[in-house]
């Protein structure tokens, strides 16, 4: 792939409603123009019939669950490799209510550089799901919050076992503020539990708790997470998720992954003013992951 300093991540989940305004003959050309201009390395899809023709986008592969043919993820195979995880996901569910790992797609992601030689430059876990998975829960009986709590806790356990950061993306029927409160609380609890667990060992080495907290920053930031909101250059402030007039996806990511602020793709700039009105409201959301700088070929001397 050559060397890249950013890995482009695009989500189409919130755009599903807008795509219903396009005819089946118009969708392929829309996909083609969008992918040629935006060139995402990883693409989150809703996994329903509106996106079936997108699996034929040239240069991209689909990641499928072994027991399903729903396309939820596309990726540029020149940049990214996605593999089935080497562990049983059911062992991580434990006491997590409302979590069905059979509804999730959880690939192990590897990003490699091919020039001047092949080497792995980034590894992380990715979690997504078919669009209707979380729609079965609602906020009136609290099941929606419990399901999302279980999903985030599951991702924390996955990070703890694999020692890799996690990126979560998929359709959620929840406001930014609710989601952010859940993620902050679980990150705070996970942080406390982790330090409590390692404190006997670090104390024996002469480390105080503040020193341990600093020294173990990278490990802590595996399961401490942020909600990556979406902003729009034409508005002041944050665009509310699933707003009636401005729809945007958001992401949840390990702090260690350092995911950038998400932005709505400017459809008119990419496709042109011929794009229909619903697609100017329901737009893809884009963010990126920074890739470590390539080490120098020579070290002096």
C-alpha cells in the first residue's frame, strides 16, 4: 500500500434512510463516486438490503460472519487485513445481560506497510453489528442502556484479553449525552478496578499509586474509552446524533487508539449538487486513526 500516516474510517449507518430515496440503478454510481473520492480504508455498513450492491465496490473486501451473509464491514484489502479472532467470544460475555455475540462482527484488524518492506504498523479490535440488533431494545424499560453497557463492557474485556485497543461503530438509537455518560462511567470503573488489581504487584516494586497510574498509562488506555462525536463545519458546536434534521454517526474507541474527531462527509463537494436532498441530510461520517511514523532507514553513524 505504500506508507500512510492516517487510516480513514467511514460509517454509512445513519445514511441508510437517505439511500432509500435512491433507485436501485442510481445507487451503484453513487457508491462508486463516493468511494473514489473519499477512499475509506474501513467502512461501517448497516447490513441491510439497501447496501447489497456496495459489496461490489472495486478494491474492497467484505467481512462476513461465518453464519451470516449480511455485509456490515468493507475494507481496502491493500491497506487492511481482517481476520476471525483467535478466542471464543462467548467466554467474555459472563454476566452481561442482553448481549448476543452472535449478532456482532468482531474482526481482528491488522494494518501493514508494504514499502520499503512489509511490517505491521497498527493492530486493533473492531466491533460492529447489523443495524437492527440494538433496535429491539428501548429506553422506556431501561433495556437500551443495559444493552449498550454490556456492549461496552464486552469491548473492555476484549481489550484486556488481547492487549489491543478497540474501535466500536454501528447504528445506535441513543443520544450522545446518554452514550457519553455510560462510557465515562464504565471507563472510570474499569480504571479503578485495573489499578486495584495491579497495586499489590506495583507496591512490591516500590511504586506509589500515582506513579503506577502514570507508568501504566498505555495499558489503562486500552479499556478506557471515548465517545467520538461528529462535528459539522457549517455549524457551531456538536451535531446531535439522530437529530431529525441532521443525522450523524458516532464512534466509541479506546483512548489508546486516539481516534480523531468525526466529521460529516461534504456530499456536494464529493458528488456535486446533483445529489438528492435526503442525502444531504443523511450523510456518511468520517474519522481517522493516526499511524505511527515510519522509523528512519538509518540511525546515524
